[in-house]
């Protein structure tokens, strides 16, 4: 495995400055935004698609700092019922695929998207319960009329441009938010669909990330290192569904934290060991979204923590067996 960072929090730095900083800390891979919610933070998408000199410049910088790109990110909602919003996210995803092809990257990270409940909807409708029956009818329409057809088309587009892995972050609010919904889309579209496994979004749902990793053997294409602290007192009163401001650290049922500040070291060691056991050997990409820490401190504490728990080398022969 390799230690990586999603560079979006370092948007105040140029690409070279970000690479220089991260390299000095021992980071080996970067995940770069090319649109959608992450934005084209360190990639000039239009220039990359029109000027091979810009492609060469980015590749030279990566080589200079002994860095690789683990994935290109373009999280968004291309299934948004507002056609203008959907088109914007769709175009960003398409351009991210084309940029990945230019840079020789085979993995795109994004969200599955979430449609409305009918053709006339104005806003997404995330279905979370099976009764009344209206919700199951909505869910059936979303999957069969929107979600599966769209990603079948996009999977073919990706393959045509040498992107072999679409790694969905399982995020509440979108159609793919847990193991079963990820595997449902993978079964319908094909094994180009996989997970960008982010334990932070699973922990607050009550999912055991170690068991989820086992269930997704062969389908994990990228890994986000982000933690969540669940406040057991607030959760005991209000449950885990929380629409409060992310800055209300003391009042929320859960908050995102830098790795090691939400879950203990044992859970992180168990997750990384289970990843190794299922054959995952990709990036462990830090996503900093901690409301209590600065960008530099959050990243540097995460890097320090992960250096002790990531399994960097392959296993040796079991000489004792």
C-alpha cells in the first residue's frame, strides 16, 4: 500500500508547492480533483485537454517529487433532476475521464448520484425506508430508469478512454451509500464499478468497516483515510441521522475527524490488515475534513498516524507454517 493525500485542502498552494510539501512528509501518492465538488484544484482541465505541454509539465512535476497519482476525483450528482445541474456534473465527470487518460490514470472517483422521484422533480430524493410503499416505487424508478442506464453508458465511455475503475464513495444522500447498494450497481453495470472505501461515512451509519471491507473483496479500488467520532450521548437521544451544522462539534451526533481522533488505533490496524488480507494494495488517501484542526496539522497528524499502521510491503513466505 502507499500513503496518499487528496490535495483539495491545499488549494492555496500551487501543484508544485503541494507536491513539495507532501513529499517532504513522506507521502507517495496524490489524489487530484478535476471537477465536481472537489473542483479542479491542482489541475487546469481545459489546458490539459488542449495542450500536451501542460500534460508533460504535470508529469515532470510528479517525477521531480517522486509522486504518483492514485486517482482523479470528480464527485458530483450527474443524475440531478435539474438538467442544468446534472449537465454540469456530467461534463465535469467526462472531462475528468479525459484528463485521466492524458495522465495515464486508470481510476476515477465520484458519487453515484441521486435522481428525483419522477421526471418532473426539481430536487434529488434519497430514499431511506421501505414503507409506505411509495418509497419502494420511487426507488425502483430511480434505479431502472436513471441510475443503471446512466452508469452503463458512462462505463462504456470510461473503457473507451482507458479508465478501468469507477470508484464510488459510498455516501448518504446518493443512491450508492453502503455495501449492498454498491454491489447492486456493480452487478447491474459490471466490474468497472467499485468502491472508494471511506470508512467515515460508514462508521456513523453503524457499519463495521472491517466487515464491510470483507464483503467488498475484489471491489475496492481506492481508499479514503478519514475518521468519524460518534457522540454516544447525542446519538442516544437523537440517533445518527443529523442535519445540524458540521461546525457544531459538541451538539452533533457525529463529526468527521482526522484519523485516530474518531476511532482507536486498533480499528485502523484492523481495517488496514483486512485490506491486505483481501488483496488491496493501492493508495491510503487522506481526506482532511476535521473542524478542530488546521489543514497542516490535520494532514500531518494523519500522515504520522498512518505511517505506523499502513502495511507498506507485501507479505513474506510463511516460513513458520
